[in-house]
């Protein structure tokens, strides 16, 4: 368990072990997610965004009939042909 203290400005220093675990570097953004049970989880914002994007696109490849790189290229070629 890692403990951090809240400053009078509302700032918290993320403990070094947590920074290492989340691969945080200066300038990174963190996201505070509240679970249904009231627990708050801290995650690296870019990883949360990537996870949300993956969830949003889940099943899209199958819907477009894309199974491999050749299918992707064929779809790109088809779309480019429509705009030319």
C-alpha cells in the first residue's frame, strides 16, 4: 500500500512505486475512475482512452468483413477508389 498526503492546494504526489507501475512520466495525465462501490482507481489517461476506443470498435472488423491485413488493404483501396 502506498500513502500520499493532500496539500492545501488539493495536490497529491503520486508515490514512486505507483509512478513506476503505471509508467508515468512528467506531463502524463491520470484519470480518477469511481467504481460502483465508491472505490476510486487511478489510471494513466492514455491507457484508459485506448481501452475505451477498443471497446467502441469491438466487432467492427467482423462487421466490415475484415479478417486480416489483405482485407484491410482491399477496403482501403475500395474507399480510395470511391473518392478519386
